[in-house]
């Protein structure tokens, strides 16, 4: 992160990443409960979205034809939404000393547009530097599971989320394999920030691993 440290301690910024149906939403709910029990004031949010203008951009990205956008247009729309999200939601909360947990952040652009749509990692990194400088999460969990399993889970839970929000689920199996490889590459390149979690485990076991890593890396005592 590159925020100025004022008189109050800054909150921590945690992101959850992964392919379709990896279990991010499930884990964020469990984690938010754990942080609340520990007395840590927390904001949960998501991308694309997480601020009023960013939610408007979200619907352009997650609905409609698979071929709706050029890959670079998708990357630019995600960064337009992200700038609003960071300035309107994330930075104010962190400056207040609250923790922020986001369902996806910039690693999703590297994985989906960089790897999935073949734009490449370097272009997305340049875009990130242009829009957000060195701002990045304190800790990122990459929930990893085989593509087939994730897509099957996503299909089963379609009734639980917006019926129209299936644009990425309709992309090819190869696309989903490239983005799984992309997330694992990101984690390999950023070992201090990222931890890969085996998302085929039960939700409770995934959560135990997440809390243990938060305790070790951020110096708190979640049970
Ligand atoms: N996107 C992009 O291309 N570029 C970007 O820069 C950004 C995003 C930021 C919107 O994301 C899309 O935008 C996304 C990438 C693209 N692609 N898609 N789709 P999204 O986060 O809204 O959509 P999503 O990835 O599909 O997330 P999701 O639907 O919210 O899935 P999830 O949060 O990872 O999983 P879940 O809802 O917690 O669980 C799915 C189901 O599995 C559900 O029925 C659970 O009960 C079940 N589940 C969860 N955990 C387990 C375990 N451990 N075992 C068994 N079953 C489980």
C-alpha cells in the first residue's frame, strides 16, 4: 500500500482471488465473522464494483455477449471501476483504521485479461502503475481448484447470484485453464503478498488455513 500513515494505524487490505466458483464469497463471509469476533472493524467489498460508479461499470463487464469487448477495453473498464473503488471505498476505510476484504482486485485483471485474453502481464502492470501507482493489497489469498470443479460449483450456485452475471462462465475451458495458470504465476512471483490455498478442501478447512496465515502474517489472533 502507499497511503500516508497518519495518527491512526492503517487497516489491512486483504484480497481473495481465484477462478469461477473457487469459494471467495463463502470465505469472505466466514472471515468477516471471525474479524468481527476479534473486534476488528471490517469492510467487505467486491470487484468489479464496490463503489456506486464502479457498480455501474460492473454490469457492462459481467453481462451480455461473450465477445462484447476488446480485451484491452475490458482491462480499461476494470481499471476505471477500480480507481473509483479505491478512492471512494478502500482508501477511506483503511485511513480510518478499518480492514478491507475485497472479493477480487488487480490480480484478476492480470489473470483474466492478461492471461485469459492473452494481453500479457506486462501491459496490465503498466496500466496498474499508471492508475494506482504502487497501491496493492497487504495479503492475497489465491483459492485454487481444478477448472472442471470450479465451473460445476458455479453452475450449481447460479440461482444464488444475479441471473444475468454469467458472461465469464460462458467463456471456453481453455480460457479458464489459462486464468488458473495466471493466478498461480502471480502467486509464484509475489510470495510475500500471496498465499495459494487448496480450495478443494471443505469450507471450514479453507477458512482455518486463511485465519492461520492472517495470524502469522498480520500479527493478530483470530481463532
Ligand atoms: N473480472 C475480470 O475479468 N477482470 C477483473 O479485473 C475483475 C473481474 C476484477 C465477476 O466476478 C467476473 O469479473 C469474474 C471475473 C471478471 N468472472 N466471473 N464469473 P465475480 O467474483 O462476481 O464472479 P465469480 O468468480 O464467479 O465469483 P462467485 O460467483 O462469487 O464465486 P466464488 O465467490 O468464488 O464462490 P462462492 O460463491 O463462494 O461459491 C460457489 C459455490 O460453491 C456456492 O454454491 C458455494 O456454496 C460452493 N462452495 C464454496 N466453497 C466450497 C467448498 N469449499 N466446497 C464445496 N462447495 C463450495
